[in-house]
C-alpha cells in the first residue's frame, strides 16, 4: 500500500507525464487573445508587470472552468486568471490544460496542503503559493499555526499585485467532505481487462486505472498504445477513469488552420513517447499551390517531444498537410486541414474602401440573442494598438432598451482585440457603432444585434 501511495503522489506531481524539462505549470492573467478560429488562439499571459508569455491554445487543449465545467476558446476573456499546464516549444507554451479561476480579482482553490511556511505566512495548495494575513478567516482549526501539510482545505481569496491573498480558509481533515482530486496523465498501456487498465507513466511506474460503463473511451484501447487518462483517485488509491483517450504516437496542433494568402501560421508536431535518437518527420502539402510548407522535413532531437514548421497561404482553396514518421518507426501519420480564404475586398464602415482590411471591425458581424441572454462580441484592429485605446460604443439605429452594452471598450497597448458583453433586454433589432478616437485614425465599424423573445417566442 505504501508503494501505491507513493506512485499516486508522484503521478500528481508529474501531471501529464512529460519530463520536468518539457513541462510547465503557472498561473497568470490573460492580457490579450488572438483568435484564429473556434478552437485555436494565441494568449498573451501577463506573469509580472514587465514580463509576458505566449501560450498556444488548440483543439487538443482541455479548458476547464468552475465546477470542472468544459469550456471553449470563445469562453476565455482578457483579464481572466488562468492556470496553464503545457509543454515548451521554441517560441511559446503549447497548452495541454487550462483551468479558469473565476473573476479577475478573486479565486478559489480546493485541495491538499503541500506546504506551510509559518515564517512567511504562506500556504501552498496545488502548487499555488497563497499568502495568509491576520484578517484571513480560518475555520476548522484554531489558527494558522494549526494548519498542517496534508490537510484538506478550501481557500477563497483575491489577487493583489500579482500575489494570491487568502481571505478565507476552511480546513477539514475528513477527506470525505471534499471531491477526490482530479488528475490527468499520459502513458503506455501494459495490461487490459474489462474493468481495469495498467498504464506505464514515464518516471513513475505502472498506474492502475479502473474503468466502468460510465468511462468515456475514445479509440481502441490495447496493450502498447498511448493513452491520456482523466479521472479521480479513489479511496483505494486506484485511478477511477472518467475519460480514456487513445493517442497516436504522432500528433499535430492545431489540426485545422485558416489562412489568407501570404499569411503564415505555425504548426507544432508532438511525439507521445521519448526516443533515444533524433526523429525525422516528413512534412508535405497535398496542394502546395494553395498552401505551402516552409520545409519538407523537421528533426525532433533525441529526448525531445516537439518540433514545429510554418505554413503559408498561397491562394484560396482547401488542402491537407500530411505529417509522417519514417517507416522504420511505424510510419504513423497525422494531418492538418488547411483552408485559405481570400482577403476581404469590399468597402465598409471603416472607411478604408478597396481591398485593404478595415482599421476596425466586429467579429462576428451579427449577433443573435434571446431576451435575458448575454453574448460577447469582439472588436478587432487591423494593427496592434500603439497605445491604450478607448473605443466608443453607441447606438446607431434601433430602440433603446433592447440590448445593454458599455459606452467604451479598452484595447491595451500592443493588443488587437477588445471584448464587449451584450445583454439582451427585450426583443428587437439594433445597430451598434464602434468608433476609434481621432488620434488612432477615427475608423468605424457596425454590429447588427438581433434579440429574439425568450423560449419559442409565442
């Protein structure tokens, strides 16, 4: 039993099973979001007042919100505090999992105490170092000095100057009052029965995984395949699998790209096992006249997990980029679906006319809501803001009281996006006007917002 407990403890530490040199985990605030479609985006995360980090989100990224709810890229907003887990690439972090801490200045953490520093008055839970102040409310024990490593706690707090400050702590040594810890890891299947798997995790050993009728299994599980397991730790220290995802040896992220002619996007190639020798990966575009690749092969060095290549849009159309391992390594293949769209050429409210992209635009150009519903619209700049901009919002046409929205939206220096929440009040149709200040060229863009009655509208 001690050996099993040790394996579980190490498993929780290694997270996804990548080596320490290839894994990263941190908490930071979203500064900007550059969306490339429904499932792909690049986040600029503000770690300190002077240091930012780029994070790549793809369809392979698992995004979780409050109550472990599944989220999508469109649910992420500037100002959010995110816990990022991922792997290093040459230029940025490729996110494997994102956990949203609700609110800009508030957080909540539930878990086991990793460390208590009585001198610094800090407590570490799930890798987060949280400061405890004299006015912090503590329940379940007499004082901060009575909190011990291994205690189960629920901590609520706020964020001040990039530090996590506890406003309330509830301590409960009875673990039954808490949900079992959620874990996610990757490994190679070594044994399969109807009710359990054994998964070999790099640097850990075999982990026993219990499966049931409620387990969501993606792919065919067999000895020797790589899997990603998402679940919880049972009282007997066996992992109860909520989801088992069979992984190919070779993966690409993202799996879909949208480009315009002359636009360049990056694709990351991921191996799901370590090799003692360099791995040569072949890269080929089915229709190079539509989208071409910068190289016909990439080399992933021995002991590394990722490589990358650039894709350039050439002409409107669709193509597939095939990425494959050598026949000597099984010839595993993955594909990137590429859609190249022509640049917009119609004049619009931005006043730029012709083929040039407008200085200001909405995405989407139309919003459809039901009364009582709230949706988000995105203001896009053609170029990054040279300084912080206040974009004015006003009602161009339609009846007041149909939809509620702010008078301005701020776009940070160096960013190209601003986000606006529209709250539907009653049925109707309005046109919302966004205007850049004269100092930024005074461009304009309009958004059509249509609100339908609640329910079936009867």
